[in-house]
C-alpha cells in the first residue's frame, strides 16, 4: 500500500519553517510477520518536544517524531486486532506497518464524552504529564497556591483542572488576553498575560498570588521561571516539565542565578520526564477518565484538518496559536 510520511528536509535553524518539512510517499508491504500490524492514522499530535529533540540524534531525512492516534487495519498480534485504537510512537505518518514496541498506549475505552483525539491530549502525553507533575512530583495539597506557566496549553489546561479538583488555588500565565479569559473559565483563580507584563512581572505575580506560591508547574523555563521562584513560599516544590521559552533560540539563553533563592527558601526542584513513569500511566489515565465522567474535567483542543497541514499546526503551536492540545485530524 502507498503511505505518506513527513520528513525533516533540513535541520531547523531557529524557529521551524514550513520549508523544513517535506511529504514523502513510501511503499509499505502488506504482508505481515508475527508481531506486526498495519494501521491507518486518524490524528497526529504536534508537541514542543519534537522541536527540542533536534540535535539529539535526530537528523535530516528522518521521519518527524511524534505520537499518532491510529486504527489497526490488519494484524498478526492477538491483542491488537483490526479496529483497535492505539497511540503509536510512529512519527508523522498517515498509515503504515508497526510492531508492539511502537505502541505507546491502547485507547479503546475512552469515555464517549470526549472525541477520539483526546487520546492525544487529555488522555495522551499532555494529560499524563500534568498528572505526574502534580501528583507524583510536586504532591500538591488542598489549600495550596499552585502556579502553572503555559497555563492554557495542552499540559497546562489539564494541570489546572487537576489542581482545582485537588482543592488548590490555581494561578498561571499565558501569552494572550483570550487565553487569560479561557483560563478563568476552566478554573484558574487568576491568570495574566506574560507578554503584557514583561516590565512588571513581580507585580503581576503578586497580584495573582498575594500569599506566595507553594508549587510551580514549570512549562516555560528561562528568566520568567527564575522570577517565579523568587515568589515561592518556604519549602515550595517545583516540577520542571519543560523550557519552551528556549527551544527556538540559536544561542544559549541566560537567566538570573537561582541558587540564593533556592537556598534561602529551601525550595525543592525536580525535573521529570513522562517516559520515566510508564508504571504510572494506567493510574493516571484512570483518574483522568473518572474525573471526566464525573463532569469535573474537560478535553480542550485545537484541531487542524489534513495531513499536509501538520507542519503548519506544529509551527502554529510553537507560536502560541493553540488553546488546549494542538492536534491534526486526518
Ligand atoms: N517532561 C515531559 O515529559 C513533558 C511532556 C510533555 C510536555 N512537556 C513540556 O511541557 C511544556 C508544554 O507542552 P505542551 O505540549 O502543553 O505545549 P502547549 O503549551 O500546548 O503549546 C506550547 C505553548 O508554549 C507557549 N510558548 C511558546 N513560546 C513561548 C515562550 N517563549 N515563552 C513562554 N511560553 C511560550 C505558547 O503559549 P503562550 O501563548 O502562553 O505563549 C504555546 O501555546 C513544553 O515545555 C514541553 O516541552 C514536557
């Protein structure tokens, strides 16, 4: 069968451009060995890590990495029969052949309340990361003030909903006034537009968190996060999830020295990677599902249509065009 994939035509130089990508056709033999299956892609996830991993062995001509919601069309694996809905680590492809080790997780049993694309957002990398950051890393507690940067994004919106469910005062920052409105509608106590507050960041943080911050979900890094740390309460916990503010920079980004702040306030900073917590995926997913069924949690996403538009959707997400999870429906 004929399938399409999107490859890296040239290495990104700074901000990715559409011309960095190329659609290539490939012939996929339909005969299967034991342990293989064929699939059609239903939706493709565009994520910041796809940008940040350039340089880590990812090179020109490679298929762009990424997770994809697929339906099995033919199979020689007993547990992944035709019709099964899976999320694969197969990169930006509209179909193809895969094996069990390509499977990220099975997503057959999502509540009917959400579209299938939730397998890439609320129940995908974003939702699981939000759960791990708050529940396992920061261990948020009722009554605490918790701050989320990237507040309206894929991870950020789920982190906010979890914080609300856990009885915290949820505050955060994001890049447009529309996003600030969105944040208020999904349970944030307060949020601000960091682009408008760049000259008065301390005042903006004090405004949303007058009693200080107990936990910080850091999605952006850089000098913004150094400032947040100065507003943390003694013994505060920080989950270092990502640093998107630097992913597209061509020279190293400098931020104020943090050690005096960390030492004085006895802060605990922990970096984490979703992929190191595979044994917790099931528990996280069951919680997220339960909260959805109870009406406490919603799936928010920005859907772009068409395989050829995956690079545009990726670039748009890096520019902040998404509210909720950025996905492409094929
Ligand atoms: N540790 C892990 O295993 C793991 C897993 C998933 C994601 N992550 C990380 O989590 C973070 C959020 O990922 P996501 O999938 O939820 O993406 P997302 O928030 O849905 O999308 C990216 C957002 O980043 C913001 N942004 C872009 N440039 C920025 C800048 N210079 N400064 C501040 N914000 C900027 C934009 O929102 P604004 O309009 O608000 O600027 C944009 O919408 C990323 O750092 C990502 O690498 C880590």
